[in-house]
């Protein structure tokens, strides 16, 4: 779960910058409450990648997420793409958010996910910084190619990587291999776009290959009544398509499969020689 507001979506980057965020209508309390209620209904614990900008304004929500048994992880501070930052800016943003989150939940934060999966070939330096800062895992790489993100030759499944004198576990977003090419499944816009039957078959295929699937969703994707803006047609489609069916798909997913937070999968990888 990526904890951010609907207006943090890259679809709106050209419409308003960070300076306008405080004056936009917040839907975070409603959306986070809906998401927590659904997870509680199905008795599922999840990992919540929290944006520092959100934690700063809604600390009680972050505490509630933690108190309900979910894992708190870091999503950076401002939702800037990693490759648009310098290493110094990245370190500052992550450090600021890390300090904030650990202060709220009273325990170490183990994981990081980049906004919009923007650890790419051009920003692999970010992994060195994460390892130096003590993170145990990164979940920022999509093993596909898109204009904005992706490393298509990355291992499709959870794996351990060496980063200088450190080690990280990489948690790639899920794909299925068809005709020699990786296709994204089970998350965000792909989750909303595909029929549920396709997503179900894709996750089953990943499981049959002997691996867990990584499923992700944003709270705003469960909110079809969020304020409407008019970005360019492509971004309008990717942001708004499927909002009215996302909740039903999520409920079916939680009914049909077993889930757990990322932290539960780490010990086997960190115990490797």
C-alpha cells in the first residue's frame, strides 16, 4: 500500500506543484480508513509505504496503521522521482522521512519504495544510499520498460543483492513472462485496467513458479468520488480508469489469495550465505 494523496499521482505533475498541495482537498483520512477496514475484514496484514509529506500532516493515521499490525515503510518525502534528484537530495528526503516514521511507530523502518518505481539504470546509486542508511530491503524496481521507469533485465522475483559492503533484498513489482517479454500485473493502474480474471490467473502463475506475487494499490484508487481534474488524455485515463471497480477487485483478491507484509519474507533472504 502506497500511502499518498490522489494529487500526488504523477498524472497531475503538469497541473500543480508541491506548493499547491496544502490547498487541495485531502481525502487521506477517508481513503486510509476504507483501506484499513477492508484489510481488517479479511484479517490481512500489509506493508504501507508512507510518504513523508503525508506522515507530517496525518501522524495519527500512521500510528493507527502501525497499531493495527501493519508494517510501516518509507516512500520518500515529496514524491519526486529518484532520477530527478541528486544523491544529496535523495539522502536528505529519505533521512527526513525515516526519522519521522521511526519516531511515530517507535521501531526501525526496514523498507523503501521509490515514487513511481523510479530506481532505474540511471539512479542505481540510490541503492547504495539505502544500504548505508540501514534499510533491509528496496521495492523500487519494475522489471519492465516504460518511459518513466523500469529495468527490464532485473530478476523478476525477490532476490538478494550486494551493494558495496552491504546487502539489500530487492522486492520487484510482479510481472509475468510472455513470449520473452515481462508484462506488469497486480498493481496500481494495471490492477484497475485488467479484468480480475486475468489478474487472478497471473498471480496463480507466479505462485506456480514458486514465488509470491507483489500486489500494490494506493488508497485513492478506492475513492471514485475524489475531485476530478483535467490532465492530458493519457494521464486522465491512467489515473481515473477503473476507480469504480477497484474495491470489488481488491476484495476478491483478498478472498482468493493469502497475503502478508514484506517483512515476513525477509529472513530467508538475509540468512543466505
